[in-house]
C-alpha cells in the first residue's frame, strides 16, 4: 500500500478537471466531473461498467472533446486541443483494450512509443522499460499479436513509458488478466511511482487492487463523482465495500 | 421386484470381466468377424481409380467431343471426332493415375517436398532475398539477354517488359497507400491520369522536355493526392474505397468533357519522346546513334525507355524501403494496425494519412508521365476503373505490403495475359477461332479466387520488421486480425 501524501500544498497541480461534461450525440456521458491530480501521486477512478470512467479518460485525451468545463494540464488549457497535440505534451496513455500493434514486433511497438522523441534517448528509455518488464526483453523480436494478455499489457504500458511522460494514464490495465499478473502489473506501476516519481491516473474496475495502490481515489456513478478520498478511506467506506468490493477482495 | 435383484451378466464382477474379454476378442478380429479382403497394390489401385475417372470423363463428354454439328447446306453437317474424345479420356486417365500413384495412394506423397520445413530442423534460406537479387540482375541485363536469345521477338518482348515494369511501379506506389498505410484506394488510376496529362499538357503547351516535366507531374499528382486525402480523412475501409472510386471516375469524366483543355475523347497527340542529355533517339544527324557513331536501330529507343522505367521503379522501391525505416513510414504501418493507438501516441494521423496519399500519388504521377511519353498519345480511355482494379489486384495478390510480391504478381498478371495470346495450342483443343484473350478476365478471376483460397494474404504474406535486435525474423501474417486499422 502506498504511503499517504501529506504535502499537497507544496505539490504542483498537474491535471485539473473542472465541471467537464461530455456527450455522445445527445447522450450525456459525463455530468460535471471534477478531478485533481497532483504531481507524484497515483490517483484512481473506480466505478461500475458504463459509469463513464473510460469516457473521462478519453476526454482528457481530447477524443471526444468536452462540451463544457475545463481541463488544465500544467497550467495550459487542453480542453479543445486535438488529440495528437495533447498526447505530445508529456502525457502518455495505455488505452483500454491495450491496442498494441499486433503485426509489429515488440521492438517496433516500443519504437512507436518514442516516435516523437529524440532518437538519442531511445536506448536509455528502452533499457528502463526492459528493466521494469524483463519479459519484454525476452520477447523483443516477437510479434505483438503473439504475446500473452499480460505481456501485451506490459507492452502497452512500456510503449506509453517510451515517451518519457510526466503523467501516465492507464485505462483498466487489469482487464482480462490472471490475478497473479494483475499483481505484477500493479507492483510495476507502484515501483515507477516510487522510484521515478511518475504521476499516474488509473481507471480501474478492480477496485480493491486499485485503491490499495492509489494515494487517492474517486468513485464515479452515472457520469458524476460521488465520493473521493484517500485510498485507505475509500476502502473502509461501507458503500464502496458493498458496491465494488464484495467478493472481489482476494 | 425379484427380477431387479437378479444379478445380470454385467453387474456381477465376473460377468463384467467376461464381457470385457469378449469385447477385447472382438476388437482383435476374432470370429464372428471376417477378415478384411487383401488390399490391392498401390499400382493396381491407382489403375482402377484412373479407369473410373476416364470412364466418367468419357461418359460426360461423349456428346460434346464425338459429335460436332455445323450449319451446312440443307440442314446440319455432322462431323465425327472420336479421336478427340479418346485423347481427352487418355489425358484424364493419365492425370488421375499420376495423382493417385504419387500423391493419394503413396506412402510418402511427393507433395511433402512443397511443405514448409519446420524451423527447428534447418535454418531457412533467405529465398526472398536471393530471388529478389536474381530478378534485379535479370531486369538489368534483360535487353542484352533478349537480344542474344530471342532476337526475333526482341522488340515485342521488350515492349511487354516495359508494360510489366510500369505496373510494378504502379503496384509499388499503391502499396504505400494500401499495403503500408492500410487505406483502401480504388481510384489510384486518377493519379496515373494526372501524371500523364500533366506531362502531356506541359510538354505540348510550353515545349518542355520529359526530364523537366517528370518531377512536375509527380508534384501535381501528389497535390491531387492531398486534395483527395482531405475530404476522406475520417473515412475508413469500405467508405474510403467508395469515395476514392468516385474520385477516379470524376477525374476521368473531367478529362473526357473538358474539351478545350484536354482534347476530350480525342486525347492529346504529339507528346515528345524522352531524350538522353538532349540526344534524341532518331535517325537524324543529331540523334543518339549518329552521336555515338553506331547504326540507327529503332530498338535503341525501346531499350532507353526500358531503362527509364526500370530506374523509376527502382526509385519507388528504394524510397519505400527507406521510408519504412523512418518514423513516417513506421507511422504508416502503425496506422494500418490501429488508428486510435496512433493518436494515443501523439501521432498526427491527418499528416500521416496525407503523406501516404501524397507519396503514393507522386509515384503514380511519375508512372503516368512515363506512360504518356512512351505512348506519344493519351486519351481518357487509358484511365478507366479497370486499371485501378488491376493495380489493386496486383498489390493484393502479391501480398499487402510486400515489394517482391508486387513484382511476381505483375509478371504473372500482365505477362500471363500477354502469354495467352501466344497459346495457339489451345485452338487445336477448343476449335479454330478460339481466342484465349477473350477469356483473360475469366482466367484473371479464377487466378484471384485460387490465390485467395490458398494464400488468403497474398503470395508473400510475411513482413520483415524494420528494426532488429540482433537477429532478423520474418513475421507471418496469418494470425493477424483482419480489417483492423482500415
């Protein structure tokens, strides 16, 4: 479990989401969402299927764009910027369903992650990813599509890390993975946060693991935030336990 | 009640044992089973099967081959052709016998040699590479080879080679758009037309030479590629295909109807021939032959054209291969795989798509201006949809994204169709007046179906990664999800 952060007044507000509303056509998916992410912390967003978690993640990335509200990243309003512009501002995302390039090798996938970076930094970035996920090093010449689910998730995170992000957005990294692999992936995320001070915004259905890992958490129901607090607080709340954790804690 | 308690043969232990013994005996073929009849030898069985096949063929074709009716004076003339019938039965017999003897009934079918040896047993030869280099060498020395071995058909074969190379170049150009970037383009011929008309109009109106106009034509085509690219940026797959198809037709219809500018259906005449540093390939005193003090021969111009298109095609290939290793080329390939992931990595997919369209269109434009200078005359008729279809077929049959596959497919499709013209042998079989070229579309279709059944991802369906960590490894395409990234 991560330590509680108590020096918020000294920390930079990396990402600030204020009153964001997102629509798919006429259907409102987000109803005025407020989320803050401070530098160096792991923030998780939990909620049921269809609550709007992934929509919030995609709205941060600008696809779809928020109809109203404001998203500020490191002092810049990124609400109406195109996706590629947002993603080249030291934000990296490991999208839902991993979306690795299945026909390309592990090396090529990692290269794609660093496509906007200075080629001189490629080797050091590669070494870091291989250190974090030694399995990827073993599989480096293998086609992405032939990796197992857990390895593909490692590759998706590794690819995101290749761009040396300040903020890492992870959309359901535990999706469809065996509990043991989920533990490995979450341990790697925690390690990145501790050793590199990487800020992580994590969208998860696996509330138990996510809240144990995160410094702070938000609970989303029907497109609005209903609860927030430190991971420990949320874990002990009866509503959270009954709605998201019953039978899920292992 | 009494009967249910009565022990039966199967629920008593010893009874079950007896039963299983009986079953074991039965399995070993003891009575009451009769012995299987002794098997015929491989030769006899093959003969029998061949006989059945021949009889079937004979029965089915008896009326078609033996009796031939022609309209004669006062009714039908009947001619008997039993020898044709016998020949076909013989062919069926022989073919079936060979198939049965060597493949179906053989202990080790000879087809085992065609199967891919497993990777663990031996290191596979870099066949693709060797084949590619061999083809390149043949291509470079082709005019010499033709002159030495087939001097009588020299001109015809050289002309055919030029045609094939034009399609190779077009295939390589389209391969950038379809094979690498995964954007299905059914209107590629539009860029071919833009290149051809750009060159023709520039040269006839402003008296410019081929080498000046060539880059300009490529530039114009690239511009049109971008113009097509903009409206279709949001489209994928089928929708993109339909819009590009419409674009190809629009260009052709405009060329057809803008009479004052393009000459309409009459086309454009008098397009100049390319020169070698200002030397024309003509009989005159300032021609190529006179300058080098050799005898004039019209073939010299063909050889020159051949080397131009070879150089242009190789340039296309070279640029594509280099592009694949650059970030933009890698982004093309990634775009084909997953557009959303590309955006998530900060890639501007608009620019990537437009660059793919523009690069592909540029090579189409080069090929178009070469076409114009070779023909000396162009009209909208040369740029119909069937051209787009043939180029796309070459790319798909060769294997999307495979450079060597495009070459093989071009040689087979373009060369193969031409070859059909020379198959006078078939006339003997199907009767005089049988024109094999009439059936070329049928054969075309059959070939496509056959390739798609046996090699659903094209003749060469592996891609070589653009970056290696110590060793090269080919990647089979068979397990890759289809339709992604279109």
